C-alpha cells in the first residue's frame, strides 16, 4: 500500500474508465439475478474499495459476476427471500476466508497457460458479440451477460441477426463515431500531443451525453431504454440497503447456497487472477490465497449491507489494463466513484447511451482477441492450438466455467497424447532394437510402450535402457516382465540396463 499513489497519473484515468464501464454491468447483473438493482452497485462499491484494498492483485478489478447470476436467481427463489440469500452470501464470504487461510489458492497455478489464453480470447469475442446489439440500439439483453442462451429467448449469435430489425440510427451513429474516435486516440499522432492525457473512453462517454442532450425533443431522441438507468431516483437513502435475515440458521438450504456461492465465486476469481496476471504489463504474480481472503472479506461485507456476491472479473480488469491502469489505486478509485456519483448525482447516468459504452467495450474485446493472438498460438503447434480453440468455443457456446472445464478436459487429453508419443525412444541397428525409457514412466505411458514391444519381430536382440529412469510405475514394470515371457517363444534376446537408483 505504501506505493499506492506512485502511479496515480495512470491509475486515476483508468479508474474513471472502469467506473463508467462497471456501472451498467453492475445494474445488468443485478437485474439478471432478479435482485434489487442497487445490490449490484453495492457489490461494485465493495469490490472496488474493500476487495481492491486487501487484494494482492495490482490490476484486478472485482464486482458482481455474470457467471453467478443464474445461481443467485435460483437461490433467491429457493430460499424464499432476498434477505435470506444475503445471509448465505455472508457465510459464503466466511468460507472463502477459510479457503484462503488453508491455502486453497494454489489451484490457480494448475490452470494451463493455453487455456487462460483461450479464456481471454473468448471473453474478448464474447464482449464484441454481446455489445454489437447495443451498438445498433437494441438493448433487450442485459449488460454483462456471458451465457450463450439469453433471457430474451435468443442466443449470442441469433441476437446479432435479430437486432438488425431494430436498428436505432442515432445509437448506431454514436457508436460508429465513438469507435472511430477510440481508434484515432490510439494512434501515434494523438499520443504525441497533450491530448494523450485525456482518456479516449471518457471522451466517448462525454460525447454520448452531449449527443443525448442535443437530440432531446427531436425525432432522433434516444428514449430511456437506450440509456443507462440506475433505478434509484427518488428513493430515500435508507431504502437503498437491505439487510440479511439470520432467523433460519437451522435451514440446510442456507448453507448449501453459501457453499455453492463460495465455490463458484472462488473458481471464477482464481481463473480471473491467472488471466489478470497474463494481462499485467509488469507480469506480477498474484497470491491466490490472499485473493480468496480479500474476496471473502468483500462478500461478507457485501452480504451484510445488501450487495450481490463479488468475484474478480476479467472484463473490468481488461478495461483497467487497456486504459493504462498499473496499480490497485485504479480499482479503488472506480469503487469510490460508484459510491460518490450514484448517491449524489444519479441523474447524470440517465444521459449515457448504451451505444457509447458498447464502443468502449468493443475496443476492449478486440484487444483481448486480436487476430495476432490466434496466429501466434497456431504457430506454437496443434498441441497448443487445439485446447486454445476448445476453450474459446466452449465459452462462446456455454458459459465461462463450463467452457474452461472443456478447455481443461481437452488439455488433459493432449497431455495423454503427448505422454503416449514421447514416453520412450526406439532406435534400430541391424538386428538390435534399443528402447530408451524417459525419466518418469507412469501408467499413462503403458499403452505406447506395449505398442512398441508388439511390433518387435522374432529373432532379434532387444535392449531396454532404464538408466535414465527415476520412476517406473508398476504398470510399466509388469509390461516389461510380460514381454520377457513372450520373448522366449519369439526367440528374442533381452538385455536390461538398469538405473543405479529407481523408484517403483
């Protein structure tokens, strides 16, 4: 924390941009969760200020997650009240703190890099596909939706075609001009002038607000459904908060919900932590254990004052990095801005078009899923490209956790194939077949070794070199012993070169 303000010149503008992106996402996820709208904003505030202060991540941004929306909606319905669900969120936070203290965060180190790259690319594509309808003024699906099947009856791709029937010209123009402005702002021409100190996304949002005001009273006016709506205007301050109901501590559903929220939120957080570290220009490594503790504290507090569960979120983190954020000050600023503005000047948000925010997010998505990334992974070989594409397709056609599971499953199959092909080396010199085993021979290598031994012809000499082996699974030892028995009938001479020290 001592270096918190060291990079404030970069973090302050980035925090402002993340704030602008986060507010509609918080609102959309709250609506999708069938929870009070303000609960999403509370989660955004807690995720920014509380989690941001405790977390060890320098650039990660936390808040309500779309991946939990379906779980939250089902839990509220199953428990019978939002207040009872908030009690479950409090217990989920406590469980996350315990997971952090027992060092369960080590799981984050076991996600393959190629799967994380696929996750980032998939989220980039997902952002673009989900924002294109908002770009043309069709705002039926909620902001922050990450699932293939949508609540409005369409899916990610059918929504694109359906939205063409409802194009709103002013929204389309605002988005097109905004994207052009953002592209211009990244050019060397702008970056060499004093204009580089003005964040492009902020300029785009201000342009959208100005256009909304100027178009009022005309046939091109943007109606409320095309603009951000906090849904809190006119409500007394004390009515914005909801408090948990702890009257049913004997209800097992309460603890089942808490465990579900804790596990899913922790997995999403750890995945996002790994992804965030890949995005970090300084390549800093975040402690998964500390992150679980930070998220646990955040969820406990969020539940106590009426907020949704929080996780670290890649979309907001990507916006932070792309806006130049270098330290956790940016995420704290974003949370502070949500708290200050929604409670003091909520009416300002009513003038922000979704089309302006769509432009900002489309550019964020493009930077995550650049064509150069696909080319780079493809050049690394099929063993990298296949799980990379499996992760992308899995996320696009299901959701984040299922897609990641598909990517991990395909990666495991690739490992099996790799072990199958590279478990040993065969060389042939006239009638002498030499089989050199690698250092670690597990049961996964059994199939390829047996396949090689079955191809050895009659009447030759076979040298099985185990000198480099440090571990031989019993499956491997038994396969060699079985071969010795078969070799007698095939007139095969066998020589075994054993290691000095071997673990079996």
